[in-house]
C-alpha cells in the first residue's frame, strides 16, 4: 500500500539534546498529521474494542506532555493529578483538543529549554528517584511514537491514509 504521509526521519545529529528533541518533535508532528484533514465525526470514531479514537490519542498525549515536562521536569504542582483519559467529552471540540496538544508541546519545549542539558534532573522524582532530561525525552518519545502507531492504524481504517 502506498504510504501517502511518509516523510523522512530527522537527520539531526549535532548533539545529544538536539537529536533527542528532533525525534520527539518528529513524533509529535506525526501524531498531528494523523488528525489533519479529518472531520469531527472521523476524529471521534471508535474502530477498536478499546474505544480508542484519534482525538482521544491526542488528548492523552497532551496530558503526557504536561505530566512529564511540566510536572516532573519543571515541578509544576498543577499537573499532579493529570487525567490521562482517552475519552474526549462530547462538549470538547476537536479544534480545542488539537490546540491544547499544541499548547502542551510549546509548554514542554519551554521546560526542556529551561533544563538546558541532558543530564539535568527532574524537579520531582519518578518512582522515588530523580530522572535526567535524557530519560524523560527518551520515555516521552517512546510513548508518543507508540500512540502514533495506534493512530496510523485508526487513520488507515478511516480513509486509507498511511505512512509516518
């Protein structure tokens, strides 16, 4: 099958932080591509037993951004009780969910820039110990990429669009 959304992975290799951020940025971009051009009904369509939807994946990833970068890395207590739900309330529009994800990304990027170096430690511990920015970037990139895989399957079922 033709991969209609295929684009190359990042070629950034100038430094550890720059490379890690390039791959996280790529993963985020891939998720946003999966929702591009779809209407509200398509974005909310449940096609799997788990009721996962494209819009739910975006909402969940916004929560992940805030949990890891604002809460743990930045120490922001506002996200101590982050809701990772993939169920988007009917009153919350697709445009709001997508804009919120973009805002969460921008906020995360500010926390990453403030940390400044891969060996910078989280302000708040993760499972009892402080982790490096390196670890948080690797973990969050893995999480987003995993959800992009889910989104790719859902998007292909909706309209046949495939590729990273």
